[in-house]
C-alpha cells in the first residue's frame, strides 16, 4: 500500500484553545483563567444567547470592533448554549476558586486593621486556603498574594480544557479572540489534547520535515469520518528546508510584526523577541513567516505577559526549535510576569 511522505500545508492553522476560547496566557494561568471563565466568558456567552441580534449588529459596526460582542451568526445560538453548559461543568472548580479569591480579597479589605493578618487566615474561603498569603503593600493597604506555582497542582488548574482547532487559514481575518469562542465546524479538526503533549511538537515539525501519511493520521488519532478533512491539510509537495543562522560577521535585525524581532549576531547566535509569527498563505501584506526563521533558535525572549508579546499559538509552533527561553523574574508564575 502506497504510504507517501507528507508535510503540513503552510497555511494550516493550529490554534490552541482553552474551553474553546483562543488560548492566551491569562487563560493558562489558574488565577486569571478562573476569573475570565466566570466574569468574561460566561457573561458574554449568556448575553449572546439572550440577544444574538444585538451582537450581530454590533460586530458589523466598526466603532464597536473589539467590544464584548460575540462575532457569530444567530444560527449558532444552540452551539453557544452548549458551550455555556460545558463551561459550567468543566470549569466549575476553577470558577469556585475565582469566586473565593474575590470574596477573600473583599474580606481582608474590610477587616484588616493594620496589625497582624494571622486571625484572618481562618476566615478565608476553602478553595483558596493554603494557596494565598495575606500581606500589606508598601503603602499599608491589605493585599492577597497568590502562590501561583502551587495552583498548578490544585483543582484550580484543569489542563483537560486545553485543546486545538486545526484548519486552513482564510486570509488574515479572524473574529475578535477575546469575545468570540471557536465553535465546532465541519472545516475544523479538533485536537482534544493539553498543550504539554508531544503531538504539538510533532505537528510543528511536520511543517518542515515530512512523515508517512499513515503515521500522521495515527498521531492525530484521526477517525474514519475525519480522514478526508485531515488529508486536506497535508501535501506531498516538498518545501524548502529550514536554514541555520549564518555567520555573516554583521548584526542583522528582522521585524516580523507586532513586537517580534529576530536578532542575529555576527557569530550566528540568534535571539527571537516576543514571537508572534504569521502563517504563509494569501495575504495583501508582505511579511516574514515561520519558514523565514532559523532552523534553531538560540534564545526566545518574552519581555512581559501581554497578548501582543506572549502568543501561545506561535510558541507551540516553535517549541521544538528553541534552546533557551528568557523571561523576567516572576517567581515561576505567569500572573506576575509583567
């Protein structure tokens, strides 16, 4: 049986999701994820279910672009209802933590009197006990400090809601990611796997290094109903090989968009700053893409934790090529990586 070597087409998007929302760093950090789920995602989804025509009209108004409006057609109301129920079920423990965190903070703001915080620990709600430290700021205000690294071992962190949507890019336009979830579609293959799985590195390599078609289908656990869809993401056409950094004797800077810059030193050492890198495909804008990066990245530098500087989608696409990631001192937590 013929089993050709295949590559991932250059315009195939692998968009990481957290409970169907575009995965930005504050949906990975347990603290901000719990608060977003309850007070951002559920709120905007329930608003859409209640008045979908309002959201459709708002998304057609350029002055309201980027607002809290779901950019989906009215016909998707039932799908959004299912997402509301799924969110309450799958992220229930996370939302309990977010509620407890907010109420505990309100409690110390009312009851802290400038003296010892020790008596207030027993008043903390159960989901946050053992995960927070009560303190005062330099200005003397009561504050609540979260031990974020410890939360990754708690019910407040649920990698089971992490997945990816795989599809062909249609130009550069996407619905506004902070207000619109990725609803299931016949054109999307769902990869229901947490971000730390090897399959993401496998897919990233598949953009540059061909593998047998049968192996690709097995790695993605493609069922019989999705074979044609996934096969459409693959090509037997060879692509140019990735190149190593050149020792040019000069320093070269290349701007990739947003805050992303590739710096190559005279000796060939390279450093990619705040990587947000475009896919290849139809576009009116000429730009550097993933294949324009060196085969190996010596350093990836993340300057601070804002979505235009930390892009999980690009980081997953580059993870297998990176030697060292450099971040600000944040005590091991995404929340305070500013």
